[in-house]
C-alpha cells in the first residue's frame, strides 16, 4: 500500500509542477529595464510620461520599442512623484495604447505621505503583456488640487515571442 501512495503523491507533485510553470526569460538579452521620461506617444495622453528609454547593460539609455513578433511582459513597475501637498490624493495609472486613446491597465490612488514625496509599485502576479506597436505610459494626477504631477518611473520585464 505504501509504495502505491508514494507513487500517487509523486505523480501529483510532478503534475502540479507542470501546471505551475511560468513564462520566464531564457537569456539575459531578453531582460528589459525601461525608464519613464519624455512625452507619451499614445493619442490623448500627451501630458503623460512615456516609458520610451531602455537602460542597457552598460548603463546607457537608448530609445525603446517592442520588436515585431515579440511582446514585453512587465513584472514590476515603480513610479515616484515629488513636490505634492501632504494628504492630497494622487492617482497613479499605467496606460497602454498606440494610435487609440489607450487603456488604463493598472492604477492606484494614494494619499501623499509626509515630505510630499510618494511612490507606487505595481507587481502584477501574472505580469502584464504589451504587444509590439503598443506604447506604455504613466499618468499621475493630483485629484485633490487637479493637474498632472511630475513623475519618475522604472519598469522591469522581459521580451518573449508573441505567438
């Protein structure tokens, strides 16, 4: 009886390992770190900040676009803002799109902490897939006083084949 239970247990664990397999980069060149700076190329979001620059392994910044037949899988996005009034409500939104108005794909509203400097981190459990030809921007809005807020953002992820 014990050998049968052991075989069943091992079979179940092996199947669970296969079901839990995740998409991951297979080589270092697939890793992507983007910085937000400059205008947003998405129609209707010209006052937002685009993730348009890729940090290379030697620390240089180069223009970034998702290559054809690939997708960018975002795993972590950090957005920081400064010079805000304590306790104001600030909305931080990630927007994806192309020549269309774009779509909010993640967002959070936070109260500005002491010092007027805040940050938001998005760590989507399954990642966020962005297809070639699509841009990613961040919009930060002060809901209490109105108006756009200056931001700094970094996004981490990797490129994968878009099947």
